[in-house]
């Protein structure tokens, strides 16, 4: 690969997304799961901007901006839920969170 | 190999290693630091993709706001009572590595065999330079084609802020039926005080009983009265067990 193509960016995006996904699936700490979700969102942004760059388009960049805005709102609510979890059941271990199951 | 590819490779390798650090670090603070490194590298990659405004937004929103919020939440919760803080599950990690590599292989095969379809859009580097730059073009598109979407995004952010306020409120003010412990509290004999007859205090307690503890009074039945909730303790004033009545 002599030239920089969108394939480079897509491979980076796939690697980051799968790392984040494995973090969500294997970790038990809610905060680390939350950080892994942020990692996956950023991987999607890399793919969007890479495609936009390949197609000489600005639509992908607009969508990435919306993704960042929604991710900011999601992070606010997610961290609020972590605080409520700590206060209500005194743990941030997802294995101990069973309120909806019982 | 051109300089561009070399710079991209360095940035991508550092980003992936830091992403692995996010997932593998035992201490959540180390995960947060790795996350900051990943975000900064991705911002540099956005600059390489001619998305300068998004690179700035990435630094402001993610590295500046989200990661700092995460670190604040790490301050506020107890992270060291999880079993994985003292070492993860090795079998689970090996399985995760294998499944992740398999998935990465599948996706990489799909990426490497793809071909670009669709006509190229008009925004080449020269066209963007003619229109004034990345920010101007992005703003023009956002406020013409996506004007409704950007207003809905504003509503989403407002609702998120309200949700955070509701979630972070103390639970005692949101849960109905929970009584706050204020006012006069009897801790020497919590059940017998209203029956008129209370057992005598243990022998040798008279000195303690007449002691001058500010805010704490003893009445004739051996009932300890406190003036406010801050003086309430679970242990009795004489350090012994709570007196039990005849019942």
C-alpha cells in the first residue's frame, strides 16, 4: 500500500471497534464499559470521516458531528446512571446489578 | 512508502495500543489516561482526513469534557472493591482475544476486497478552499440540509442535561415514603420510651448520666435525648448495649 487510501482508515476503525466491543463484553466495571463504548463511537467516527474523505463529500463529516453531539449527551446520562448505581446499591460491578432481572 | 502513510501508521499504532490499554488496564484511572491518548491520536488522524473542525471538536468534547467527567466519576465511586481490580479472568481474556481476532479477520477481509462505488461528490480540496475552508463548508451544509437535525440535537442535549440533574439528585428527596431522621431521638431505649416505664440505667452510670455532654440530655427514665440528628449515634452514651425492656 504505497498510497494512503480509505482502506487504511477502515482497518483502523475496525480494530478500534472490536477492541471496544471486547472491552464491553469482558469487563465488569461499569466505568471501563462506558469508556469502551466511547472507543466504539470514535471508531465509527473514523469510518465516517474516512468514507467522506474518499468520496470528496462533506456528508460524512456532518454525520460525525451529530455522532459526537449525541455521544456527549449519552456520556452525561451514562455517568449519571453510574452515580445513581453507586448510591443505590453501593457497587459498580455489573454482575451485581440485577434489579431488572428479579 | 510515502510520508503520509508512515505518519498514519505511527498514529494508528499508538491509537490501537492505547485502546488496548483502555480495555486491559486494571485501574480505571489508567484506562482513562489511555483513552485520552487514543482520542488525541484520532484527532490527529482527523486532521489527516481534512476534517479540521472535527479534530478540534474531538479534542474539546472528548479529551476536554468526557474524559474529565469520567475521571470525576472515578473519584466519586469506589473502584477497588471489584474482583477484577486484583486480576482478570484469564480464560475469559483468552477467549476474548481469539473471538476478537476472528472478527477482525472477517472485517478486514471485507474491507480489503471492497471497491468504492458511487460518484464522487464535489467537495475536493480545491473546492473547499474556494468556499472558504472546512468550517465554512460544514456550517453551510449543516444549516441548509440538516437544519432540522441540528435543532433536534439541541433538544437531545437539553434533555440529557435534565436527565443528569435528576439522576444526580439525592435519593431521599426523590423517593416517597422515606422519613428523614430529625428531631428528638431516643437511643437508650427506643421502644420503651413511650410506655412510661423504663428500666433503670446500669449500676455505676450516674456519673456519666450527670455528665455535661453538649447537646445530649438524660431524662429521669434513663432515656437519652439529643437535640439534633447530628448528635445521634448507634452506640449508647455509656458505650454498652442498648437497654432492653421486659418485653
